[in-house]
């Protein structure tokens, strides 16, 4: 039993660390993507130059490998922890009151995580894969024209709707993950609990709304 608890704690720690790294990455990624809200001509040149800078920077490449590893580790540990917790429930309760004491998104993290993972696969396929291995035209500065690809993809209504729905799922996933990571790492002290909640809500809503705004703006105003 002690070894099982130690393994569970270790997995939760890795979940927390990888989750917090991904939270940090989301901030950087959003700040870069906000350039798409600039006037079209300026956004075109600046976003492509930004993408070119990231693609050719060795430090960014190293961070990208850490990012890919973090995503994979986060997903794998989430699956392991979910399966372990399911198998550990030896007793079956006729009347389950978990719904009265926990948020619905806390009880459906598996579903939310699956939605986000499917979205990531589509997102990587449409942008990362095409940018790395596709035949994109070049802009006036000689950079791969990722901006034109983004505008073309976001012109599809179904994609924008899917994107917004996935950002809603991301918001709730971040909200639960933020609080869970704080507890796992011992940061959810009663003295600071209120501030942890405030920061968690602001971060989760801010990140998700920011990402959701971009495809909607591009779809209707570009």
C-alpha cells in the first residue's frame, strides 16, 4: 500500500510539473498569436517574421522538444492515474454523493482532456505539420507564409466553431488542473487559498478567451 501511494504521488507530481510547464507555454503562445489581431498588412509580415524567428532559433527548438515531451508525459500520466484510480475502487456504492461535493468538470477531466487532445492533433496537423513539411509559398520578406494559411483555415466556419468549443473545454481543464497542481505541490495553503482561486480563474478564462477570440476575429474581420 505504501509503495502504491508513493507511485501515485510521484505520478501526480509529474502531472503537476508538466501541467504547469504547459500553462507557461500557453501564455507565450497566446502572446505570439495575438499579432494576428493587428491590421492585415502588418499582421501578415509580423506574424510570418515571428514564425520564421521561432523556427530558426536553436533555443526555441530545444524548448519545443521539451514541450512535445511534456504533452506526451502529461497525457500518459493522466491515463495511468485514471486507470489506477478506477481499479482501486474495490467497493461499489449504491448511492454516490460525489456530484454534491465536486464540480462537474472535476468529474469529467477525462472527457475534457480527450477533447483537447483531439483538438491538438488537428491543430498540429493543420499548422505545425504543414509549416514544417508542407510547401508553403513565401511572403515579400522571403518567409514561409504561415499567415495566409492561418487566415484560410480560420475562414472555415466549422473549424472556428470547433476551436471555440475546445477552448471552453480547455478553460475548465485548466481550472481544475490549476487547483489540483497547487494542492499536489503543497501551494494550496488555507492562507493563500482565496488568491490561488482568483489567479486560477483569471488565468483559465484569460487564456481560453484569448485563444478563442483569435479565430473568431480572423473569420469575421479579415
